[in-house]
């Protein structure tokens, strides 16, 4: 009895619907009361691929929640259109949204306890998929897929309204683009590429029939997993096409002879950063998209922006620089090297904040030798690390602080092999700080800033830091964009100038870019522009470039660091890193070689390189080990990160004109050459000319005898 009451209710509901076609109750143009669909039903954007490109538009990654490329109907094979109509809704071109006979059949099946099946027209299926796509809550998703007569009737009412808003071609196009074909393939274009490696307008009859058969149950009829079931289903579609008159039975029988093995040509379609040429940079871009409020007020809003997709995300990455950086890292330490040592490098364009390369000698992966999902170049907030101690690279900030206070770079300080510094006071409050013991690992004697930097003399720079105070160096590092990898500001400790804080190559490259840009600091940016599926621009984060370091201060630091690479002082730590063009840089080695660095820049490009052990530098130091077949008793900044920096820079800058320095420096410093037209050498060379003047200059930049020098850079002490 209940069964007949249910059927009667459904029939009454359907009769109340204005339909045409096989029942012919009303004409399409006289539909009343069903024009009003949910406000967004015809405006719901289909989730599509997001394409990530480099700065020149070359694709580096594709990501999506639903792998879909929507195409117009004229880019879908007519035989595919016929196949889907034949098997899913043979009266599609005649009805106005619902098919009474099919719906009644489905109603009887439901009322007798079997699964709802058949009956839904293409238009109704399109409505169902639209409602599911528009669902943003679990409740909405459940309502869109509930096995109930209420859902079927709601879809029927919406289908009629949709038929009065869209043409049959528009509905068919929408359906073929929204339908799921299994194996992560949404829409017929992606399905064609996935299963047959062709576009949707190139499908053969057998291929089209295979795809059309999938929509009923993509898992059961997956031709890659169940070829026999897929073949049987394909043949059912071919028979339906013959019955509908789209092909003859003879043609259908001929198509059935094609084996699934012959028909298939499966392609693996990438999704996300894992298969990108720059996976760790790509991952950094995703963290920006997920975290920056410019892309939405809430995490959910930002996630939906990517899920809906259709975005073209042009990044700041330059594939030429990326390839050079990756090659330099892998060549120096192969990803699966038994030492397990790692290389990280970030490259930035000065004056813009643009990250042009981000590489490490690891493949993307969560397990296995030479793989990691951690980005060694960025802080924790961007799926990175807490950073690594930067060693003597921090001496650049002490230089900057000294220049800001008017320090004469030619002033000589005693720098013995070991020294206990007893005059440090706290930056805030001036309370005395406990004595600090420091030792040199290179030269010792008497130095000015030029020779002290060239040899990376620890006791010189700690002595300089003691004289200028602890506030200035940390302030300069912050002004240049450096924080700890955990996001906290750097502290003003005596060990600051020896790089005792954990930082990232991203921040250190940013600092070098700030010096290169004459004191103009820019926030790091990874995204150049974003356009949506309609070509409309979406706002992206800006570099917010502003002066944070005085022009002459920044340029004076550059002049000194240029001398580390190309200056006149023999045995300088950076002399092997010459590029044949204007360049400045600084080595860095932490205590016991727990981490080694090289940072540097030209007028056009800045880069920072770290080498160490991601398992922990103190536990696994860069000492007494074999790397890439070579034994090292101890690794220094000049031995491994320096060459990586040099090769990456040379590759990135290859084919570009050499830009000269254009510096305005304190005390008349000239980059690299230390010329001094004003004769300011702390008064020691005043009044001298010719050979005597040159001899005086040489004396000021030559160390006094000390312990046997090591071919390395200064390292930190406890």
C-alpha cells in the first residue's frame, strides 16, 4: 500500500511540473513558475586547473582540486557528444529538462528498496553536479548527493528552469565539462588526455564510447584497472549509439573489435609541486597563497580561491637561474651522496624583492634517500626550518653599523689569535656582559676593516663590535630583512657578529640584495601576477621597497665586500669566487663547521648558499668526511658553498652584460680596489705620494705575523 501511495505522490509532483517532450503537457515557452533558480546555479564556476609559470610564462607546475580544463563544445568531438547522449539521455534533444518515463522507472526502483538508477536526464545530472560543486559545507554536500525522492524532484524542478535559461548546446557543453570520468579526471578534455593522450576533439569512436560509458560508474569501468568491464560497457554504448541512429550497427561491430589495450594510451597528469622543476619554490608559492590575507580574509576563503581555480599564477622564478642553481647544488653534493649533507640556495633580484631561484640538492619526497618535503631555504612559517647559524656572514652587519657611526675603515685594531672581551654591555640598559672568549681560525695581528674582512678575522670584528656597541649590528640586520628562522627578531649578543643565530638563505639573500640596491630593502616576493579564468587581474603581494639603510652605508659595505672577492689583498677568503664582473661577497663558517655559508651579490643579482647537515650541524659537523668522493678534514665557506655560489651566479648571469658598481661610499672607498682619493687613512698616510703612499696603504691592509694561516674563513667560537 505504501508503495502505491509513494508512486502516486511522485506522479502528482511530476504532473505539477510544466514539461514538454514525450508527455507534451506544456510548451517550453509557456513554462511558468520555474524560471527562478538558486541565485548562483548558472553562475557556479567549475573548478579548473591552476597553472604556475616562471617570470617568462613557462609552465612550472599545475595544481587543482579537480583536474579540469573546460573547453567549448566545438572543441569536443561530435562523436563524443553523440555517445554521451546515446547512453545517458537519448531524448535529450527533445525534452525540456526531465523525462517522465525515466523518472518513474527510477521512482519504482527506489520505492521497492533498490538503488536509485537511471531516469536522470543530462540536464538533471548537470544540475546535480552544479549543486555539488557549489556546496561549501558538509550539509550542502550531503543534500546534493542524498539518495532521496526529494532530491530527485528538486533536481527536476531546477532542470526545467535551467532549460529555459540555457540552450541545449550550452547544457551539453556544461555537462561534458563538469562530469567525472574517474582517475582524477574531471571533464572530457582531461579525461581524453588521461586515458588516450589526445584532445577531446581528436577522440575516435571507440575512445568516445569508452569515456561515455565511464560516467555511470567511473571506478567500476576504469579501463586501466578493469579492461574487461570497461570493454563490455563500451560495447553497450556502441549499441546504444546504433539504436539512436548515430552510427550503423556494422560500424558499431567494427569499433568493438578494437581492444582496450590498443585503444588506451595513458598519460600521468601532474598535480601540485611534487613534479615541478622547482618543487621547493613552488611549495613556497603555495604557502603564500594559503597564508597571505590579500588572497582572502580567512583560510577557507583562500583555499576556495585555489580549489575553484582557473588561475594563471606568474611567479618571479627565472628558469635559467633556477636550473643554474639546481645544477650547482647537485654537482657539488649529489642528492643521494652518502654524507647526507645538504645544499640550499636562494637567489633574488636587488631592488625588487623578486625571488628568481630557490634550490636544494634534494628531490621532493617524504621518504627515501635524497628526498625531503622540507624547504631548507625558508623559515618555519613557509614549510621550512628554524634556519642554520650563518657564521661570519654576519660581519657585514657589523660593518654597516660601524659605517653608520662614521667608523674609519682604515683604522687599525689589534686582533690577536685569542682574546677575552670584557667591555661588552647590554644593548638596552648598559648592564655589563660576562667576558666573551674569541679565537681566530685564519690570520691574527693588526687589521683594518678591509684586511679584517678579506681574512674574516674574528677578533677584529668582535673588537669592532665591542667599540660600536651591540645595538647597531642587530638593527642593521633587521633593516636588511633578516630574522631568525622561527620568526623571532635577532638578539644583541656579543656572538652576533660571528653569526650565532639560525637564519635562512631567503633572508640572507634578501640582505645581500638590500646592500646591492644601495640600501633599498624589499619584501621577498614570489608572485609577479595572477589572472583568473576570465583574464581579470587579481591583486598580489608587493615588494614594498623602501630605504632602510643609508646610501653611503650600504655602498661602503659593498666596497669592502667587493674586496673580499676581487680586492688586492692576497689570500683573501673569497678570491676563488671571482665572476669576471663586479661582485661582492662574504664567507661564513660556524664553530666546528656545523654549517658553512657564502653570501654575495652583483649589481643585478644576490644569492645566499648554505651547506650543512639537516639532521643537526652540531651532531653531524662538516669535518672528517667524504663528500662526492673527496675527503675533507674540515669544510669552510670558501671550499663548498662559495663554489656553489659562483657557479650558480655565472649560470644565471650568462649572456647578460656586466653591470659595473655605481657606488657612493664613505671615506672615499672604491669597491674592490680600496682607492682613496681623499687620502683618509686614519691620518697614517697623510702627505705621502707615489711609492711611499702605496707602501703605506699596503702596510695598512697587510696582517702582522701570526699563526700559520688556513685557506679558509673565520669561524665562530662558543
